[in-house]
């Protein structure tokens, strides 16, 4: 499904007549031992279950390799998209690749493990609720989720900085060889839209992204300026335009279901231990098709979201706001 930029084939065969489930999870952050234990405990209910992993597996390449290899050994297919944390060039990660080179290294790693990436042909899910094309998306953000009345990214970033809200991405996520993350985002949007336009018009999709495709999920953030690092307005019509039966995303650490124009958007984040420890079933992976369950197990009910027990921007140690050293959404060591 869709052109493959490198000419490589998709990892593994696509099952037909599957009776398994299409499951999803994100923001595993396996640097934390408690989160590693959750990954160790994740098991499919069926030999034909697929797992969608919507980014932020870990900060270091070795952590990503451990988690994805563990999951790929258990699920019939694992589909991965990068989060911002995988794209960081962390000071204590032996892998020093930056920007596009780092992303390409992650893709090579995934292919060596049999994990599907945004650069591979899009697989067709033929189990419950199918057929549907599963589309892993790597799109980034362009600072267009701004405060009302703010007309430019420069002004939005200045106002966020004055409020003490600065994402760690600004220090660790390098866009090389692009001049900025905005340019990299625009390039990814063009490439991905061309592939989506080429899909058969009679097949629905399951769109898998680390960042939400619509702005509505960010409206509950405790620090609204952090929405700048959470997506792009350019994808607002993609769920309808590309016939999404479901949208899967992560990043916000607020697991919940919303519906927009009839399309379910479900955040599937695990998050940090201090966040998921408030839930009764942190290891739950929701079923994506035939449709999401609005209630779901207690472990996936709408939570308090990142930053609830964090000091107000600029009041704690380290860099102000989300760039500080405290564990939390986008925090320097989180």
C-alpha cells in the first residue's frame, strides 16, 4: 500500500482472515524501571494480535531496541511511529546521530526487528473491524497550536518563554539537515500526504501518530502554551479526508477518547510512573477496531494529565517550565 521511498519490502507477511485484535499503546518511557516492568507484562490475548506503538518508547537507542524487540517477539505485528523522545540526541546516549540521521537509524533498527515504520508499505489489518489500512505517521509540529490572536510562531514562542514554558525539544531535538523543526515538519507533511492520496479510496484507515492530529486534545493541558509542541493545524482535516475509522495518538499523557466529526481519537499513553500509578490498570492496551470503548477499563479513563503535581512554570529548579529537571511531560530527564 503506497509507494515505498527506499524500495524495501514491509517486514513480515500481512495476515489474512485474522481473528486477533488491533491494540495500541504509547509513551512507554522505559528508562523508568516501573515502566519496563509494564512492558515485560504486556502480552497479546491472541497469536494474531497487532500492537500499535505511538512513540516515546525511550530516550536512548538501546532502550528503544529493548522495548521493541520484546514486543515484536510477542505480537503478530508491531507498528511504530517516533515520538519526540526517540528523536532526542541525549547527552548520555552513546548514539550521537541527530535529526534525519537519527530517524533513519531508528528505522533501520525497527526493520532489523521486523517492526513496521512510517517508511514501510502501509499494512492492511484484516481482523475484527477490518479491512483497514494502518498508517504510521511521522509528522512533527510547527508551532501552529497557538494562543488565540497570536499570528506567528516567533510571537507564540516568545510568549511561552515569558510564561516559563519551554519544551526540552528545543534543547535536544535537532532537525539536521533542515534549518528548523518547522521545515522538517513541512517536508514530512508533503511526503505523507502524497502517500495517503495514493491509497485506495474504498479502504478506511487507522491513523497512528505520536502527536494529536487535531487541536482539541490539547485544550485540557494545564499549561496551554505547551500545545505549541503538540502537532500542526495542517492535519486538522486528515481524519475525514483520509477516511479514518480511528485515530491513535499519545504525547499528552492524558489517556482518553474524544470524537470529532464522527471519528474516534484515542490517546493511548502509559506515561510516567507517578501518572499511571493513579490508575487501576496501567498496562491496559485498548482495542482500536471495530471501535474504541468510550468507557473502557478503569486504567484508561481520562486522567489528570501531565504537570498536575508539578510546580507552576518557573517556580522549580532547573530550566523553567517543561524543560526543568523534574520528571514530567517533556522534562529534561523524563
